[in-house]
């Protein structure tokens, strides 16, 4: 029996990973985690192999590029045929929920057909289901991934010996609370760093991007345990009053959280509130969620504490993980000191904030081909 298990786990071992979303906020640390010690090489899908982010990835070494789009079978097939592992993070803010659903399913099917050994799906919580199918929680960019996450795990019951599969379920990056053009962009008001968001006393399961590097690497390194797993990660359930207090404790600068109702939150966003959340989704398609509807569900899930995490599992898998907002802030500040880079307080100044968006989508002004 023991022998068979060893054999099975060897069959799922990979060395060359096709990464979809490699140049994104999430993809960059994921690729770094894979290639940093030479254990894996990466074939990165991008629509533009000479973008600044692609060039930065190339400097890591062991990274090659395939130019094209995930919305193209030929490209997906080419990438997957050349690799034995896949990390797939389809950009739902490009596609919208409906198109993402189709291409995520096709990507899984093509990976199987092309002989991929291990498939990691960049997932988000299936909020609508977790909230008991109540529409106030419907969040297209979460549900669009979460449904397919469940579908993949179901397929994997029969297919897991031929191709292993795991979900990597994340949440809003902690960096987003200190960056421009995100749902939780702060402002400095009368010298006080201020988050005005419709969170009530709820908490956001923020994720540290640097820990994504470790977790995804762990999934590929441990296919025997990871096969069939939904690895749901987070730093912690972070309440924004605590985030503000932690910021002040570490940096000495004043910060506060102001609970805001949905109308007040969306008022400054009136110009985009009615647009599709996915920039290439068809506004005339009745299935397309508007920015406002999508982010109403998004905030409701945090406000009503719908999403859970198993922190003891994360402690076991990643003993050195970041465990609190304060620890994350402290690390950023220490890194700034060591490198002479910007501190968080410098980063959130109005003149700096808009220059360094964490999301490539913001850098590209929500433009680009499907
Ligand atoms: N923002 C968050 O806190 C967060 C947290 C967890 C999960 N997510 C999910 O992650 C996804 C976005 O990834 P991200 O957060 O890393 O955002 P990002 O920084 O905006 O990056 C988007 C990535 O998607 C790639 N991409 C977009 N359209 C593509 C296409 N047609 N073909 C091939 N690649 C394409 C981009 O590559 P090129 O531009 O180089 O082609 C880039 O690598 C979304 O589905 C979002 O819901 C976001």
C-alpha cells in the first residue's frame, strides 16, 4: 500500500509550471516562489511579454513567456502541452463572471487532455452558497471562481489519479488597503489615514501576497497531500478599527476606520458604479453584474462574517506565516528601512498613492483584450 502511495505521488510531481496571471499582483509572488531556488521553471502566459511586469519576472530567471490570451484554446493547449503543472488565475475583472466560468472549465479539461500532472486553481470563496444563497451576498468575481472551484474538486474525485488538482482560495490582498484604485483605498483626511468602507463591525480575510509564494509552492511540492485540497488562506480576520490601531502602533501616525453606508461608499464612485465589474463583459448581457452590485455583495460578506478560515491548518502548513495586520505592517516598515524604500505612510500620501497601483488592471486603466 505504502509503495502504491509513493508511486502515485511521484506521478503528480511537476517541474515546469504554466502560470496564467503571472504578471498580476498574485502571480508575481507565486512565480517568485516557484523559481527562486531553481526547483521549477515557469512558462508565463501574458498578453504583452515586454510589459514592465513581464520584464521584472524575466529577471527572476527560469521564466519564459507565451504571448496570448487565456480565452483561446490553441494558446491554452500550447502552454499546457509544454508543461507538467498549471497555476491558473483567470482575471475575472477582465472577463466578467460568465466568460470566466467557461474558460476556467475549458482550462481544466484541456489540462487533463494535455497530460498535465498537477493543476492549481486560483480560487475565491463561493460566497453566495456560503451565505445560504441570499442575493445580498452575490459577488460575481467570488462566485464565478467558487462555483468552478467546487466543480474542479468534484471532477477530481474521478480524475485525481490522472491529474491532481487543488484549490488555492485567497481573499483581498493586504496591500490593497494601502493602494490606489481598490475597494479599500484609504485617504488622508486632516492628517489622519482614513478608511471609509461599509464593513460595520465585520472583518476582511486579508491575504499577504508574500505568503502566496509559500503556499502555492507548498501545493506543488506536496501533491500527494494537496490533491483534492481546498487551501483557504488568510492572514487573519481583520477588523478595520484594529487595522487602524495597528498602523498607529507601528508607525506612530494617526489612523481611523469610519463605518460607511453603501450609498455614501458608492457616491464618489458614481461614474463607474453602473459599469460592468469585468471590463470586457457585455453591459447589455443581463447576467453581467455592475460594479455596484458586485461590490455590494463583496462588502456584505465581510460585514456579516460569512467567510471562515482554518488558521491552525495554515499554522501547520506555513509556520512562518504572517498572522496579524500588525505583523504585516511591521514587515513592510522593516523592509522600507532596510532598502531605503517608501514607508507605508509615504506610500499613502496623495501624490504617491496613485503612482504604484498594486493591481496590473489599475496600471492598465481597466483596458486590454479578452
Ligand atoms: N485584488 C485582490 O485582492 C484579489 C484577491 C484574490 C483574487 N483576486 C482575483 O485575481 C484575479 C486577478 O489577478 P490579480 O489579482 O493578480 O490582478 P492583476 O494584478 O490586475 O493581474 C491581472 C493578471 O491577469 C492577466 N490577464 C488578464 N487578462 C488576460 C487574458 N485575456 N489572457 C491572459 N492573461 C490575462 C494579466 O496578464 P497580462 O496583462 O500580462 O496579459 C495579469 O497577469 C481576479 O480574478 C481577481 O478576482 C483578486
